C-alpha cells in the first residue's frame, strides 16, 4: 500500500476524532462564554453519557439500532437534568464566582466519578454500533458508522449555530453573556438561562459520548482525556468562540489522526500542548477570541 491510502485513512480517523471533540468542546465553550464558569466536571458529563448509553443499550431488548437511538435521546436528557440540578444546587448558591465554581466543579467531578464506579463498576464495557457495514474504497474498507458520526456531529453543530444565531433562546443567551445585569433589568431570568446553558453544554458532551462509545468502550475513568482535549481546543480557538472551537477541534483532531498514524499518539498530545503554550504566549485570546478591553 502506498503513502496516499495511509494518509487518507489517517485523515478519516482524524475527522472522527475532530467531530467528537468539537461537540464536547463546544459544550465547554458555551458554558464559559455565557456563564464565565470553567467547568472542570465537563469530562464527567461525557463519561456519564457513555455509561448511561451502556445501560440503555444493554437492558433494552431488540436490535442494536433501537437501543442506540433511544440512548441518543435519553442519555443527553439525563445528563442535562443532572447538570441543571448541579447548577441550581451548587453553582447558583456560589453566585458563579470563578474561583469557587472551579473548586465546586472539581468536587462534582469526583462525585460523578465515584457514583459511576459504584453503580457501573470498574470494567470497560462495549456498546454495540447501530449498524456495522463498511464503505469500500479502492484501497480499503472503512466503517460506515464512523462516517455517520462525522455527519451527525456536523448536523448537530449546525443546529447549535442556528440556535445561537437565529433563535430567541440564542439571543437571550448572547444578551446574558454580554451584560448579565442589563439582561436581568430587561426581565431575563438569568438564573434560568445559566441552568439551561449548563445543561445544554453537558448534553452536548453526552451526545458526543453516545456517538463515540460504539468505537471506544464505556468506562468510569474515560472523562479525563475529553476534558483535557476540550480545554486545549477552547484555549486555541478562543474562550467563548464557537467558530474558533470548531476550527481548533478540526486542527487538533486531524493533526492527532495523522501524527498518531505515522508517529505516535503521545507525540500528538505533546504537540497539541506545545501549541497551547504558543497560543497563550503570542495570542492569549486564542485564534478567534476577542482581545479583552
């Protein structure tokens, strides 16, 4: 096999990683952009989505596509409910103070992780893909499900963009982001907006987890890597910038696929971390972020 097919395979694997990373990171970026909360528990919402997908697909009889379709609906809704409850019970009481919310979400991280360990166990468990056919290329066959993940992520991200730019809910979120006090003066229930945004961000992470868990496996410790990579993407793209987050996710995902294929996954992570350091030094607001002041 020549170099070209290997490169094509690496790019396709990178697109799958970028699609899932973009969904996860956009959720993190939304929470920071609107609420100014650094959600350290974001990776655990991802994990909760994957673990709950295993429960739904494992206990529901019938063909895998039925269980997976239900998981894609029920699991993000469950995770969103948990996130909204955490916001109302904890973050709201802390008045969303930056330092306090970081400590609170660290505590939430350990609570969710230990709850998953107690209810789910320490084993990594597979979730059956809803379909298993391959798409045949001249050089190799490639998973149709992986390509479906890329398409699904693109559709969902387009929907998020439309919500943020074309809907009343998006207008309310953007108004709250720009000036919380003025938005409240105009009758916007800021506490409800914050709870909704926190739930929405967690639900996006859960959707990403449900999509990727047939390719990986559900495990109670699987939230660490998505959290780290999401922070890398959000910092590079610009805190609170959805466009920057998606562009950075494509950059990191594609480079990770190519470098992992031809060199090693460890080198890919090192280079991503180095890129974050360069961005923080030379463009602290990120590639698409707005300069403070």
